[in-house]
């Protein structure tokens, strides 16, 4: 007996992106196959930012805002790499 699987065209191309925004600049911080995973990652990133909020303000670092949005694999920059929650600690800013 076989198992039927419903496959829709285009599903493999759609991902969920966690987008970091500072002012008018934004950058894809991470991508996931499911929206639930992206929401979990956004919550973790928000928690990291809140934990270091006072330090960010004193160091005059911009405080990123994170959101979740669908994205196609083809919309990612060719040399895209994930962004740490507090990316400036590694010299990576938005």
C-alpha cells in the first residue's frame, strides 16, 4: 500500500526569513523552512536584544528590530550568511 503525498509547485522555493531592521536598513538574519522555526528564532533574538538593551544604549549601538517574512531562495544574496543576534560583537552590522 502506498502513501499519497500532496506536492505543490513552488513549495521548495519558499522559506521564512527573520529580518533585522535598524532605521531604514534591513538584512536577512536567518532563514528557515517553517514559519514556527522563524518565530522561535525571532523570539530568541528579541530576548538577546532585551538582555543587552542597557549596554546597547550606553555603547551607542543601534538596537535592531526583528520580524518574520516569507522569502524565496532566489531573493537571498549570493554570498548571504546568517547574522548573529548581536552582530556588532563580530563586526557585522546591518
